[in-house]
């Protein structure tokens, strides 16, 4: 083995708990961000006036003209 490979392996052995903790923290952050991005949005509650007017209905449910 070359010298730099030996130094890297010694560093990894010496700091394995710290490196493992950092990996777990990174995985937790990625997991939370994925969870929040895939959450189902709450249903839209519409009033009777909004349902009767097509423009207000389109605005409430975010429909755009093609």
C-alpha cells in the first residue's frame, strides 16, 4: 500500500463513529426532505359561491387556460 492509502485507512479507523454519525444525519435530512415533498396536500374546501362561478372555481383549484 502507498503512504496516502495507509493514512486514509488510519483516519477512517480513528474517526469511524464520527463518520457514521455524519452519514446517519445526512440520511435523516434526505429522508425528511423526501417525506415532506411527497406529503398529500389537504383538500380544498369550496364555498357555494365559488362552485357556481367558473372563474372562481378555476382559481380555487388552480386550473389555467391552455
